[in-house]
């Protein structure tokens, strides 16, 4: 099976081949380097003139890409580390996300100013890069009107998610790739010995322009679940490991709901699971305070009321990410922390 990195790289090749309006912009994206994490490798050799290396100015080249999108191109921006999204926040939040409404937003789609821009960036820690290169910052962009936020995982087809985002979405989109996902093999969800999957396609969300899946994962052959876990990105890998151990070592059975669309938030698949289990653990790598998990828990409580019997959030501690490996592991969520959170929830009843 290909790795997630292979899948994303193939998607970029396909996007450039299928639509002449697609361009790639970013720092050090040219061959032979092919980007800091090699997601753009081979592109500049295959498509000379359409892969543009930029100065170290995230605000500058993101602004340039916004102008390209307004003129009908479909640019893909790579921000080398997700920490540096903050340098382009003005361009993304105050400009790209607003232009559809500022310029003929009440007109028909043919007359609107649309902005088909994809911004890709790696997030997350566990590589010893320290406080300014290891953060998970997407929570600061969630809920911005006009901005779509997607996060692939190793399930299904992460490359297809990126390809559809580039070719089919007509609005600015942030595509968040956890660094540790890159070398994971893509899981074939059509059949595995350990897990069974159900896929909800997000066809109801007209803002996307394509179907983005939400996955439901259960341990194969397990009794009915008593807990619902939800996670995205690399946390899905940790949640699956915990799910397996909870079943085999503790006879605690959980099902895992995995969204690929973080914003606009789609709750229905999660609520369907919660109706079965009545218990929720939200897992994220971002810091706990005012995070994605808080929003998911709030919406679940609003929708479920007393039927949601127990709920908990597991996230990174509200600290900068240390460069020290042992300290970094202490700050970030882990399989053991997921297991302990689930066991504590079951003890509470």
C-alpha cells in the first residue's frame, strides 16, 4: 500500500495534469529538494513553469495566490510548517475568506467572485522540532466564515480528498496534514482483519463541492460499543491502537468517528454514534483550552441533552511543545492516555 505522502504527492501530479489552471507555490518546492517533507517531489521536473519557488514571505506568496485565484487560476500554496500560518493569517482570514461576500456575494454563482485556493501545511509534534515548529494551530482558523478546513488521515484515500479539494472547490480551503501521517501506509478500508468501517459521504455540504467522508471504525466482531471516540489526522492512528487494546485487554468496546471536514462542522455521523453509546471522548493534538474538542463537546451536549451521559476531552496540555523527547511525550496525547481516559469514563458509569 502507498504511504500517505505517496498518496498526496500523486494527487498533486494528477491535479497539475488534469487542469492547466493549477499551480504550486511555496518555499523550496522545486526538485531535487521537493519540499521540506517531499510532498512536492517530482512536480517541478514534470511541470516546469507551474511549480513556483517563493521568497520566505508567507504573507507575500499567499497574497499572490489569492490574486491568482481571483483571476481564474487554481493555486495550491504550501506553507512549510503549519506554525507559519500565523504569518499569513491576515491574508487568509481577513481577505481570502471574505472576498466572495465583499464582491458580488449576493449575485448568482456565475457572477460571484470565487476564490479556488488550497493552502496545504504540515502540523504537529513528535519530531523534536521544539516550540515553534511542532504546534497544532488549526483551531485558530476553525469557524472562520468562508474558510473550509480539511484534515486527511491514513484511512481510505487521502490523495483523493486533496485532488477533489484542488479541482472542485471554489472557495479558500486549508488542508492540514499531520507530519507523522506522511510515512503511514494508507489503510484499505474495504476489508481489514481487525476493523470494520462505515463511510458517511458529506454530500449535504454544498460549500465543499464534493463528497468528503466521515469514517466510522469498529473492532471487527466486537459487541455493541459503550463509548464513542472521535479524532482526526494522526490522532486517528493513536485512537485505533487504543480501540484495539481496550477491546482485547479490558473488554471495553468503543467505536471511532473520524471526520475529514473540520470546518464547517458536520455533526450528524457523530450524533448517530452517540445515540448508540451515550458516551464521548474527543481526542485532538491541539491544546485543550478552547479547542476543536470543546466545540464538538458543546454541540453534542446541545443536541443530546441528558442522553449524553458522560463526555471528556483529551488534548495537548496548555503548554508550548518542548524540544525534549520525554517532555514532548508528556505534553501530547498518547495511546496510554486515551486508554486511561476511556477506563475512567467507564468507571464513572
